[in-house]
C-alpha cells in the first residue's frame, strides 16, 4: 500500500487538473462575446421577470413602506442604467486588452443580474 503522502499528492494533482480544465472551459468565450450575451439577455428580459438587474433594498423598504408604481419604475431604470454602465466599462477594458479585468466586470454584471 502506498504511503499516505503519495495518496494526498495524487489526489491534489487530480483536483488541480480538474480545476484547470474547468477554468479553461469557463473562459472559452472572449470577453466581448460574454458582453454581447449579457446585453442580449438584458434586452430580452426587460419587461419580463427573467433576469432583471437589481439594486440594494431601499431605506423606505426597510421601514415597511409600500413602493409606488413610479418608484418601482425609477428603481428599474436605475438598475438598468447601472448594469449598462458596468457593461460599458467591461467593453472599455476589453478594448484596452485588460482581459482579466474585463472578466471581473462581467462576473460583477452577472451578480447584478442575478444570473451568477
């Protein structure tokens, strides 16, 4: 039977290999393709409960005040503006060749959309 240290090393090698394969798979799309996919999802989902951008809960909501239709519309517009600005920043990073930063912006945009 092999020593425990060899088993641990073999296990670590397998985990590292699997993680590397996953990371390579996750970044098969370029940043510009990811941006285009998110923009398409955003355009498709506006007005539908699929994947809308969100903002943190307002102070009024914490005081159990009911939102008005106007405040809901304004909050949705603000969230959409926020997401569009994140995607514009990601495009700028992609154009500058800052791929890693671009993918970080994409990940943040996905969190805002609630798709990540």
